[in-house]
C-alpha cells in the first residue's frame, strides 16, 4: 500500500470515531504553545499530554526560533490568547550533524538524498545541484542547551513579544522520552510583567 | 495545577511507559513529511495515523509554505530521505479572520490579546504597541483551497526541491476530522521525474 492510501485510510478511521471533537473552540483551551523539532520520533501531544484543542504546536527543523516561528507565536498570543510557551529541542537532532557550509556543498553537488557516514553526510547523487542553498541560513545546532537558551532569549527580546509571556526551555531525550529543563533558558524566559 | 507542572507530570507518565521507542532511527521510517497548521484542534499523528518515528511534521500558523517550512522540507529530503510531502490546511483557520493590515493595526495598538467579535478582531488592551508588525508578512489566508494550491506550487517550483518529490494538497475539516483533497494542488504537486 502507498503512503497516500495508508494516510487516507488512517484518517478515515480517525474521522469515523471523531465524537464531539467537532465542537472544540479555535483558541487553545489550556492557553499555551510548544515550539519543537519536526523530528519523526517526537510526538508532542503524547510527550506533553495534549488532547485535541489544548495547545498550539509549532514545529520546524531543530525547533528553532526562526522568523516564521516568531510569526506563529505572535499570532498565538495576540489573536488566540496563549500565555506560556515551551521551546523544546532534543538529543540526537539531525541539526547537530552538519553546518551551513556542508549543506551548501551537498545541495550544490546534487538534489539526491545524501548518506550519513562516520565523518558526516556525503553525497552519492548525480548532479545537477543548486547554488540556492547559500542564500539560506540552515539554523544548525552545535550545542543543545546553548541553542535552547539562544532561542528563548531571541523570543523574549522580540519587540512583538510582551514581557508577561513566560518561555520555558527544555531538551527532550529521544532515548527515554523525558524532558529536562535548561535552567539558563527558563531564567532568560521568565515573565517580567 | 499550573500548565508547567501538568506538562511535566504528563511527560513523566509518557517516559515511564516509553518501551523500546528509544531504539528508533533518526530518518523517518515511512519516508514522508506533513506540513500543517499549529492549530490546537489538529493532531497530525492521530488524523494521519503516525507512530513515533514515522514521518516529519512541520507546523506553523496556517501550515504555510514559508521560507522556514521550505528550509525544513529540504533538510527532510536531502539529509533524511523523505520522498512524499503533504500540505494540509484546515477549515475555520484563524488565518482567515484577519489581514496584514488588521494585524499591523492590532499590534501597533497594544501587545495585549485581541478579542474576536462579529466584525473581526479588535483591541481592548492599553498600549504601548509596536510598529514592528509591518515588517512581517503574516501569510494570511482568504481561500482555503487556493492557499493549499499556492503553497504546493511554491514548494514544487523551489530550486532546491527535486522533481521526483510528490506533494499532495489537502484540507482538514475541524468539524469531522476528515481530509479532503484539493485536486488542483495535488496536480501541481505531482512527481515529474
């Protein structure tokens, strides 16, 4: 069976048992948002105990406080009333295994999928590639705790983020499923009004 | 109980029953990615039948093909091998209820949460606000199907996205939990190599 038919079949089962979830309101019932990584091993609803309707979930490569994540967070509080945000990066994140220079080289070489060897990613594809990658900041990570603190600090310093919002910084361990606080991040993210 | 302690307590229960999920590999086992909205009512793992380890999930306000979503999708195929992507917007999306002009006015007025009335959002807070909002494209939506098609088309036209990737366009109905195809989007997103 193809991915598409598997997804649609799973969706049919979900919709058949949808119950009263069609009555949920647009604003998140529990008033918070989570910014985390797109990594397939992470299920924020499961690891943070969310039911449908509870909280906004924003995800990108790395769980980084990109301009787009900040756009989403501002919409989250300004229009939909969230008051607390979590920034959650994770162990064994793909974003730790390359740099802007590596990614630009790989994409200039080909648009095939690279292979991860002992010395990092290398390209096996035939070209052509694209030089477009040099115009993108890939937001790679060299230190998990530092990246969480950096992102919480960026969010709190943004002129569209009010001082009353508390931002918590955590790392999710993919080996155990457990969240561990990054104290420097949470200190940087405390509500000050 | 506070949101923070509730989340940590739920996480403790999840970690206690983590089982063998610590063995999951970094690349998505089922080789696909979903780009969808941060809306609290959407649980992509549930509505698309994902287990931990299956697929990348990228989420932002609207599920839009922002530059940051494209950064994430390129990492998804180039380094982690995904071959099919879903763009999923949804009914009753908050992004339909305002424009750039409205958002800029609201944020210039105050950084308090606005109220949604019959004529749209209005501000009840005391200033100061910030003029920073005018430098942000809020990526609002005026027509669901058109926005899905626009986003699939943007992704397929991006120089870092190879022709072999298939992109499917769907709308999730928050009243029923069901996915409905946007045929124009899926046609625009078909693999051509």
